[in-house]
């Protein structure tokens, strides 16, 4: 694993995408500042200052896509929860990979992008932003979302490098095992930290909104929604609204 350290870039995901051919498997692109950070659903990821984390993990597990790769964000969300737990907070996962404090305040975000060229998978970019040190005013000014940062939760500043190293050590410790065993490998850890099951949900799936009762997660990490007419919907992508 190699960490490429940048002072400033538009987006570590965009940088990784642009330079993916020259990057080895498990290269981490880390930037102190992001001028145009991107989130899911075409949202922006606001830069809350240099002591927060903006990084992208470039993975090149094979040149064909395997279904386990779509669970990588869930794997990362569990690892992030575990690192946060070592700092004394217990955030929970909102399917598929949002890490939330008290089920409502977002503390980090994951944007996974795949790069495919001529039918061959060139790599997977797992972009992660973690709010570690932010001012209360700044988090309150972020549009569309209720946001928090680790320093605001524990009442003291956090060392960003230490957090990053702990995340990467944990992530790569079981990465190969996760790839060979799939979602089942993290199923218990994921379910024990969920904050969405047994609730009525609205889920945005592409341009549609699906409503239903969150019954369970299957062994592929998909969400099983029970609709009003007692049908089961199995969702493998979506955003809980
Ligand atoms: C989300 O919307 O929840 C995902 C946010 C992901 C933000 C991170 S910050 C590092 C990487 N570079 C980006 O432009 N986005 C991701």
C-alpha cells in the first residue's frame, strides 16, 4: 500500500480516475484540501478544513467485475464504524454505507466509482471523506444534510493522520478475506451496527422512490423492503431518504 499525498486537488476521486493507469493496486490518494469534492446523488462534498480527511483508495482486484465489489462500500462503512468506536462514539450504518451518529447526523461519506475501459475493469475508486475537525457553524451551514464531525462529538481535536492510518490498517487487514468470502464476512458486524431495519423507509432508486418496511438484509448485502401490498422488493442500489 502506498499513500500519495497531495496538498490540494479538485477531488481525490477525480485525481485517481485521471491517473488510474499509472497507479498500483492499493494506492491511496490523500489530499489536505479538496476544491471540488463530489458526493453521491450529484451532491458536493464540502471541504471543512485541512484537519478533515479526503482520500481515495484505488483497488485493482481483477479485470472483470465481481459482485463482491459492490459490497466494498459496506465493508468500508463497517471499518469506519470500528475506528470511530475506538474514539468513544458508536455510529450506525444507514444502508448501504452511510455512517450516522444517533441515526441522523452524517459523519462521513463514501463515493465508489468504477473505471472500465474497453470492457475491462481498470479499477475501483473508493473515495472517503471523514469529518474529523469542524466548527459547529460550518457543519450547520452544509445544505441538504444534517452533519457532524468527530471533534464535535467527543469534545476534543482529532489527529487526522492517526485516524487515516488506523482506517487503512483495519481495511487492508481483512481485505483479501472479504473479497473471497463476500458480504457474509461482514454480515454480523454490519447488522449489529444498522439503524435502518424494522422501519418504514423511502428509498431513492435511480429516478424512482420506493417505499416499504425494511425487513432485512440478505447475504449479498441487499435491502429487503416489504411493500404495502405485501410484496418483497430486493434492492441492491439506492439511497434512504
Ligand atoms: C456521499 O455523498 O456521502 C459521498 C461523499 C464522498 C466524499 C469523498 S471526499 C474524498 C473523495 N473525493 C471526492 O470527491 N469525494 C470523495
